[in-house]
C-alpha cells in the first residue's frame, strides 16, 4: 500500500475519533475486521479513487456515498455541505455578519426597504428607499447579478469595511457610504401586538437560539399594554431547537408538568418538565397551527393541548416528530442523524407514518392531504380507535398518528386565492409593483400616515395600482378566465397590497396586523378567546 493510500485510510479511520460520545460508535471503531461493512466501504472508495479509468472527485464520491446511506433511512436524516450548514444555521443562531438592511430587488436594482435599527447602515445614514448600485466600486445594478451574489458581496466578517454607491431620490449625485460590517440580529419572532384590547398576539417564525429571550421581551411588552389572554401563532413555523420550544412551553405550565419526552432505540427516555417559574401560567391561550407547523412548534402545541392549558385552532400539523443529532464533519459539513422520537405528554408520537427510502412519497403528503379533502373538510379526517389518547386534566380525546389535530378545525379557503392571483404573485408582478408604488410615494405616505393606526383604519389601495398590476399581467398573458374570477381576486389582492405597503413603511408586525383581520384561523381563535 503506497504512502498516499495509507494517509487516506488514516484520515478515514480518524473520523471515528470524533464520535466518542456514543458507546455504539466507540464499539464500531474497534470492530474493523475484514468482514466489517465499514472496511468494505473503505475498500470500495479507495479502489475507485485509485484504479478507476478516469479521474474522480473523491470528496464528491464520499458525499454521494453518505447521501446514499441516509436516503435509505427516514426522511429527516440528511447530509449538508459546509455552505448548506452555514445557510441552515444562520436563522437559528440569531445573527449573521453584514451591513444590516432589509432589501428587495426592483427589476435588477437593490432597493433598501428598511435599515436595521441601530445597525451599521443606519449609523452611516442609509435610509429606506435608497438604491445600492455598487459594492467596493463594482456595479451590482443593471448587470443581471443574482440576489445570492449580491448578498455575498454585502456580507462579510465583523469590523471589515465595505464601500457602497447609493442613489437617493431627489439627490442628483451618487452618494458614497463606508459601512463597517457588524453582527446583525436575525429575529425569530415575526410579529407582536395587541390584536384586541385584552388579547395579545405573538407570531413565532422558528425556534432559534434567541427565540426564548425574544418571547420574554414580547410578553413583557404585551402585559404592559393590558394583555390578559394570548393568541400564539405557530402557522408555517417549521420548528428549530428543542430547548427553545421547551423553554417557551414552560412559560405556560405548572411545576412538574411534562412538556415532551424523547426516546429511541439507543436513546433512553428523557423527560422535559416545567419548572414552575413560567410568567403566564393563568391567562387563556389559543395556539394557531396549520399543515406547515412542524417539529419544535408541534412540541409547544402538543404540550399546551395535552396539559389542557389552552386550545388549538387551525389544521392538522405537519407531523415531524423525529429527533436529529448533528454530527459535525472535519470540513464543516454535517450529518443530521435521527436518533429518537418526540412524544407529547399524553404519549402521542408526533411523527407521521413513512416508509424508509420512500422520500418522494413523504414529500407528496401535503398534495395528498389536499386531494383527499383533509385541508378543506374536517369530515375527511379519520383516525383509528387505536390512535385515541386523552388529555391529562380534562380527559378530552385527542389523536396520535402524526401531527397535532386542532380542537377547532379551520378549513383552507381554496377559493379566495384565485389562479389569477397565484400567477400574478408567482411572476413577482404584485411585489414589484407594490415596491415601486412605495418607492414613489414613501414621503407622501409617511406624512399622511405618521402612525400605523391611522394607516390601518384609513388607507385604501389605489385603483391605479391594481389596474397597473392587471395590465402588466395581461402583457404577460396572465388574465382572469372570466369576470367572476376577477371579482373574487380583487378583495384578497387589495388586502395583500395593503399588508405589503404596511410592511415596507413599518415592519412585519404591521404586515400581520393588516392581514390577520381577514385570516379565518385568526378570527376563529379570537372568537374562541372572546367567548
């Protein structure tokens, strides 16, 4: 065996020294006899790399082998490249390093929607409506540069400087700003406001490293404004960190209450219980969920439902109840390996059924739910008697079998979001025209509506804006099939436009404040609380 081959074998074997946390893997390190599967895999890789007729990319070979192994397991065990790991971790870690602006693209120009408060860009004087046209003297406008490439140029290590060329409405000459990059917070809570005089509203987008702190701040703010009851919106929340979910559930529960437990073939049962120090153990709670509510969000939902702490409104949740352990690899890549299941306090397994290796069938679950009528009709949902469980205090019937079934079902309204509206949105016609409208009328709108409350009550979307959107759609051969579809499109289109304008003038809280007034699930939750 030549020296290069010996080095490769040594590197492969050294990977196992990373896994000393597991007795099972430690045993595997020892068991490397001639007949071991690992030895077989090593020989196959070395033979291919050294003897194959054409040159091969060894890193790609290994990645493909890892992916191939994991694809035969459950749908949530996965391999991620270093680049994918970084992108995946940013929203969960709570920050990234950059210049601190919310932006969008109008055609091929970067438009600043809002600078991050007290962020690097705001500190040097960049304002909403500015167009960033160059980065370090390289043009990024009018050159068909991708959004990803622009973000790559704007982001960079903390304390590094970047030179921005900016075009500002009303200023003839191009402006130049030197921005010192810094850590930019990534919020996981999308909206916080008083939706009714005594009812607070919090929408959590995911469960990250800073979610619990954000949640405590939000609760404190709402209590100071008179909150007695809470609407916790977990719609479209895909999950995140288990500990963040447990910490938030703890805020609602009594000392000793079980929040969730995990258990696997090689993982003994582990209970997560409330410590009794929660700050909202008495006020009424309603949790909003839908078919995209998953994982950590299902843990919070299941705990509140099973402990009879509050009611759940919406549609059956996604059903991701598999616990992944991250295994970091030397090059920055990662394996997320499923090691256990989540169980709600009543003993329900959150995970929906799957067949190992049948990833496509699993991915089609949402389409199948829609086809079978589950998203639109509660009568289409059937559970076997063997899946019946009881809540722990009031002994209400709840069901296992995957996901959390709400106490109050709210059907998906498939008639409101018409094919015309979907196509206009998919082609970015709605967003582009809305951005252009705000860009042209920002000063006028801010002067007319200095406070959001006045905007929410009085502002009406101009007919000219809607007409422009429909005209652009017609140019791209997107039209209503008849007048009935057009009339069904207009109310929801106007609502979306008003919400987008509110977002661009203020933030996401104001966006949801507008949208929620016609959200069927939110209105049902409010009805439940107001009873």
